[in-house]
C-alpha cells in the first residue's frame, strides 16, 4: 500500500527510481510520481495509472541534472487518485513522499493557513515540516512529527540541502547502504538489484542520507545502527519464466512446504507447546485470518484448546476478555499490516503472550512479538497471497499436531510436497473447470468446519483476482436464506474432506443441485453422482487443507486469466495494508 523509493549518490537517479517503483507495484497503487533535485531547482512529475505512463512523461520532460530524488506509488486514502493528489508534494522548501495516513491533518490544516493544492494529508505534513524549517532539517522534522497522529513513512527533500531525509511511524521504511550511493525504500525488493545491505529505521528515528554516509538520529543525538544483510536474491523476486507471479508462487508451494517444515520435523521441540495455555486468540486479516480459522478448527477438535479467531480490525477495538493464561497468535505474511500490529500491541498491553506466524523476518510483527515462527516463503510479489497462506496453514497443522500430543510427524509430513506437486500438475482439470464458470456472475463455496474455512479462502481468492462475486457459506446455513440465490447453472463448490460431517455436507450439496446448481466437488473421496470434481489424496486431517487450497488457487488463477484480469495486481488491492 503506497511504495516509496529514494536515492542519493553519484548518478542521475531517474532510472533507479522508476525501476524501484516498478518493483513496488505489487504493493498496490493508482498513481505515481517522482521528484529530482539539484542546487537550483526541484522538478516533480506525476501521473495517474500505471508506472509506464509516468515513465513516458519522465522520458519526455525530465530535464534537470540531478544526483538525488524520491519517488512514490500512491494508493489513494485522502482524496481521489488524481495527478494533483499524487506524490511528491512540495510546500515551501520541503518536498515529500508519504506512506500512511495522518489522522489529524484537518486540524493542522486549519492552523497552518497555507493554500493547499491537493486534498491529501501528505501535503499538510509537508506544510508542517516547512512551517518548522529554519535551516535545521532534523529539528523541523522532529517538531513536525511530534504533532502528527496516525502512521507515516516519509522521504523528504529540502530545497537548501543536498541530503535525503527519512522518518517513519507505523509504516515500513528501510535504508539501503551501498558504495557512494544510499537509498530509502518501502521494502528490500526495491533495492536488492543494487545492494543487500540495509538498516531498519525504528519509530522515533530520523535518517540523513548523503552519497557517502548514512546517519541516524534519535532525540537529537546520533545513534549507531546495525547493518543487516538481506538473504533474498534478485532471482527470488523474478517471474522465472512464468506468466504471472501468482502462478510462480503457487508452483513454489511443494518446495517451500518441504523447506519450512523440515526443521520442525527433525526436532519437534522447536514447535511451541500450546497446551500450556487455557485460551488462544488467533488474530489476523484476510487470508491470514482464514489460515487462522483452520488453526482454530484443528486446535479445538484435536487438542481441545479453547480458541477465538478474530479479524484484527475488529479485535483491536472491541472488548476482549483475556484469561490470565492467554496466548495471542498474530498471523501475517508482511508483518506490517496496520490492524494486526495494533491487535498485537493491545494483546501485549493486556499482558498476554504473543506468537507471530510471519514471513518477513525484519517486520514490525516479527520484532515486537514474544516468539516467532517464520514461514520461509521468500518474497511474495503477487498481491493475492498463495504460498504464504499455504505455509501458514502448514504451521497451524504442526501446532495442532504437537498440542494433540502426537509424535509421528515425519510420516505425516513426508508425503506433502509430492502430493501438492501432483495436485499442481493437474492444470488441465482446473482450466476445464474455469472454462465452465468464468462467465458466471455469482459463485458459492460450501463446506462445514475446516472445510468451511477452506471455502473462505477459495472464495476470497476467486473474487479478488477474477472480480467474480463469490460467497463462502457453512453448508448447513445456506438454506436459512442464501439458497434463494441458487438458480439454474449457479456454480457451487462443495468442499468435503472431513469424514465426520461428510454425509451432512453431501445432503446440502444435493439441496443446491436439485435447485439447478452447477456443482463442483472438491474432496478426498469420490462422491457418486457428480462429474465435475477434483479428488485429492486423503492424508491426516492436520494437513488435509494443504492439498485442497492449491486447486482452488489455480482455479481462481485460470478464471482470472480467462477474464483478462490484471492477475498480479488486482484493482483496488494493496499487498501490504499499512493503513487501517
Ligand atoms: C488475500 C490477501 C490478504 C492478506 C491480508 C493480510 O489474498 O493477500 O487478504 O492476507 O491483507 O496481509 P498480511 O498477511 O501481510 O498481514
């Protein structure tokens, strides 16, 4: 959600900045802009829509010679996605790019009495920094940020300075280190082609970058920061010949399942013991929350632990009752989702233990939780999560397995990568199913218990990448209202992997079939009387969802492709949702 990249060094930064923006495209955006500066002037160029439009404009009209610049992809919050509202914003001597939301922008605006050119909170922040600027950049930034509420990562240029400034709260920002050039970026992928060395900027710190040096200040004093070496390669973030990142990332699942689970299979003592808790709260957003729903079902059914699974945006504001022995599990690919971070901080304030199931090791959630399990997915570039979700589900399988006091883990897990690979190889079948449903307007997914949690993810995947309206329902609940929407030919996916309620779900599927539904069965056993079906191998219930969801991911992918959608960057969506 919004991408920032900045450069100071020995070259003209134009190409670096445009390339960086393209790398950050996956975060979601609707407009983009760039600012380049030299001793005489600052030139700002912006455009609505894809970065290629910005690139065309830059190539036609970027004239100044420069060695310092900032650039931004904007996902609109305050104000429509127009050129005027796109960043960078310049007020007085200050030019900034911003990721986040300034919640008190209205009050500051009233106080400043500046003529604003945009509807954005960012321009207000620029004006506030300019208001405090009297030649001391660090002092102006610190005075301004103490007045701001909300979240921000700022890249800042001052007219009188040849340095690049950065500060953050809530939204991510890293400082890349190289020989005679340094960078700022929303994440490491934007700079990995240039350097793998970076510094994590913490809240309350201000970074000052020149070509030779990076200095970080806290409370007016310079502090020492560790330089981190990123362990991702430039290759890991390429498409490697696949048409889309989404497809590439789905195809990585067998290898990643093996790599992620291996250490735990070899040494089960690495798996946290959840039995010592009287209550567990699983808190996350979107797909990560649906992975948590599978965790809840498994932990309750198999280990008899009381579990609440809640959307983070609700959890953070509602009255939550904490038992004195509560564990809060935060699930997040990025580790930077604003609502999940707020939920984590609330849990810590209440004295609960916190455990993260997270992909990005340097993220806020990874750094602030008591314990972490890393899912080792590598960079996930497609906006819709696939591989990270599967690994989150795999980790919940492990946690439930250990909590159920079982110890045959190696046998259960050994077959997983091979089975997932076989499932992924069955692409003709998914394309055939996609062909049957891609012209439909409404699709339903029904199942019970764990199968219902699988339905939630199958349905979300389909709607977000293909823009087909879809709903997931507990199979038994459909007839309490929603069944009125089932017409001749309405596609209904029936997910049945749980033997205990198999017959019940089949009865519900019969109910929709007799009302004309086009039924697609996804099961680990043949259901007589249905032709359109995906049959996956039957394995331990702890890991069964891992064999079902990849089929639904590929069906969603094929439907999106048939409908000509922008699969890796669906409209209105952002990869890392850093505002609430
Ligand atoms: C859906 C999707 C989102 C994320 C959600 C949480 O495909 O990707 O629903 O799962 O925004 O993001 P993280 O896991 O980064 O906290």
